[in-house]
């Protein structure tokens, strides 16, 4: 079984290909990532990497528990991690300094 470190490394390693995967399987989310990245002056890959870093440092125990539950039966835990962490960052209104919403205010 993979460790959490293995999953985070896989997620970071997959960040560059994540946007292409999103365009293919979840085009609406791909557009959200591109818009959020533009608001924070990051590339989409940079935004995804920031989402991983922010989730690792700032996510609550509940967020982590939800992520771990979703990984249990996943065939691709790296993509599940990426998807969850990007979703978390896209909706992170509470932390003004780390949310892309800060740039929009």
C-alpha cells in the first residue's frame, strides 16, 4: 500500500499532465483551474502545485479524512489526490491569503 508521502509525490509528479486530463474528462473544471490560475498569475500547473502545497499545510482533519476515504477504492490515487486538492483550493474562501478569491477582491 502506498504511503501518504507516495501519494503526494505522485500528485506532484502528475500536476503537469493534470490539466490535459481535466480537459479530456472534466472540461468545466479545467476552465475553472485556468481562470483561478490567471487570477493568481500562475500557470495551471503552478496552480495545481500550489493547491497540493496548501492542502498539505492548511487542510483540516475533516478534509484529510474525506480525501483518505475517497482514496480507499481508487484505481488512480494520484489523480484522486489532485482532484480533491484542486477542488479544495478552488473553494477555499476562509483563508484569504491562500485562496485565488483574494486576487478577485
